[in-house]
C-alpha cells in the first residue's frame, strides 16, 4: 500500500511559513539563532520562534501551553487538508501520532516559580499542560478526531518514531489518515540538562566543523497529513535501530546507524545511489558528528549531497525528526529545476579528521530536480531512525 504525505505545516527558528522557511534554509540564514539570558546560563544561543502564536480557546484551557500553541499554529497551515480527510474518512478513521521530549514543561517551571513566591500554584496551571500525551490529546479534541491519538517520547528520535507508528496504524487498517509530527518548545529543563552534560555550544553551533563544541537548542512544530490519498510526496521507507551503547553517547563505530539507514533503503526498495540528498542528524557535538560521518561514508561514500540543517534552526530535540523530514518535503515540492540544496552552515573550517562527506555549501545544487531524500535522527540510548521520502 502506498502512503502519501499530503500536506505540511512548519514553524521553527528559520520561519513560520513553508515559503519563509525554505528560503531561509537555502540561503543559509542563521538569524533565528540568538543569544538569551532567559534560562539562567548567561547568553546561550537558542533557536526561537518569534512569530505570534494563536491563543487557545478557554474550552481547552487545560491544554494551554506554548507547546500546544505551536501545534495549533502548525495545524492552521494544514487545516483544509485535515478537514477534507475528516469529511472523506470520518472522525473515527483519522488518528494523531506526535513526538515530543518535554511537552509543556515550561508551564510547570513558571508555575513552580510562582508557587515559591506565593505558596500556591497559579489557578490557570494544570498538570495536563506538561503531560507527554497533551499535544495529541489537544489536537484530537480540537479537531474532533475520535481515532487513535497518542504521543511517542524517545528523546531526539521521537517525532521520527511517530511516522513509523502512524504508518502502522494505516497498514493495520485502524486509520485511513493520520496527523503526524511533533513539537518541542524551549524550557529550562532541557537547556540546563544539556549544559550539565557539557553539550551546549559556547556560541553558534558548528555542525561538522573543526571547532564544534556542542548544540544550540531550538524549538519547532511540524505536522504532516499522512494518508492513502495520493499526494505530492510518498513515504517510501523507514528504518530504525537501537544499540543501547551508552545513555547519552553514540556508539563510535556507527554500526547501528548504518543499520537504520540500510533498513530505510531496503524498505523503500532503493539502493544508496538512488538518494539525491541526505539530511544529517548533525548535532555539532564532537562525538555525534564523528560517528555519523563514519556511518554515512560507509554506506554512501563521499558523493551524496549531505548537510545538517541544525546550523540554521538549532537542535529541536523531540521535534527534530519531523522538522527535518519537513525540510526534505519542501525540497521535493519545489519546482526548481536546478535542485537547490540546504547548505551545511557552521561558520567554521570543516574537520578534515572526519570521514569525508560531500557537505553542501551555500548555493549548492543537484543540477536537476530533487526526487528522493533521506533524513536521519538519533537519540539517547542509541535510538536511531532514518526515513526515505520521494516525489510522487
């Protein structure tokens, strides 16, 4: 059964509309990465969404948090397609599967700060705002969906795993269409957590750069409509692996990552030479980039056009897989006959000690229309996913 990605709504540090985002990505615009003192660490760089977000109606006040406002904004971009799917299949045949790593925990941080001063939690605070399942529950309630609705949380592969789960719902005959994607918003919990792991960059992150020293955390929302109805992009292959090498460090051999990429290609019925562009996980940490360059070189060699978009958006954690698959979707939907590609922006020298890769430079292009893309996302515990999508 062929499945299609019919529509896409995105927000991230690179913009709040599909057109704005793809333009900023292709130009390598890093202006969405800015320094902040908000989280008590003094001038760290984050990828923040500055666009106004829709307010959540009082009927859904239990769900009112930034994470769900991001989701609501992304939903507004695909509402016509969602409405058409609801009318076509019925509310019980449409599902919601999301990925997140922190949900609305920022609301809890504010609530606990309020409690420390006032002795009680704010009246508007509800635990539902930070529950991992809150986003899927909220979207299902808001749209009127009565099919399966749930959230997956596997750290930075969360929203990628959501695609595997959404596809399974359709293949098992439980749904005909699924709203699938993810969202993560900036919060002190993750920023201070990564700081304690010594994984935050001291400035702008440098994916695959010689002087890379860590990540810039970003926020994002990315929602697709996945269905059996023909659409512009086909979901062709998904490959997952888990090596449990270490709680937070990747297996330096890259064997498990190779397995995930190979599985995605096999699932898509493709050989490595059929991929036009690979969006790398590319966190700009010393260990991840070394491991990923080794794994990608082992499978694809040094010819395939590759880049990490995190030098433009920051690392959006649980939303990253869906966000970066969204970037691939935008490339595949382009009418550009030159095949302009997303550059690997790092403001640094390339680390020649890494396994050689064909990192896309500014104004880099395929020389023809892009037909097939692959995207990688890796998480703590060696929880890896790779997805292949193609122009339908």
